[in-house]
């Protein structure tokens, strides 16, 4: 097994109660689809809380720290960030993690 130093970024979002989650959902899916085209992105999952549809969880995996840094410079990320910022009930919280398992890069490829 090859040890790949992947960076996993988890982002929890809350949408303001007065806003419909559909708008943030649409913007986030557009960002996720474009992110999946980035060469250093291995995975981008968008999850919506079953108990509270105003809460979203983003699970992103990049090949390395450089991939994450590059992602933040893309137009689609900047557009997403500016679009959803006013919809947040609280500031976005991104938490970086180091991948422990699985270690194979192809384990992150959607099948």
C-alpha cells in the first residue's frame, strides 16, 4: 500500500431559517461538480442533515495540501463562497483532517 498524504476537509454549514435550503443546495452542488474536475481533488460529497434540512456537511478530499490551496483560488469556489455567505446562520467552519484509512488513492474514486 502506498501512503498518500491526503488532506481531508470537512465543512459544516448552517443555513439561516428564513432562507430555503434549496438555494444553498444548488450553489453547493455547482461548486462540488466543478471541484470534481480539479486534478488534485479526489472526492467531494455533499450531505444534508435528515433531522434539520437547513444543515449541510461537505466532505472534501484532496491529494495534498496544494490541492486544497489551489481549490480556494478557483472561480467556482469564490462564487460559491460569496453566494452562500449571506445564507449562513453562523460562519462556515472548515476543519482539516489527515487521512488515516483508506490509504489507496483509488479508494476515493466514486464507483
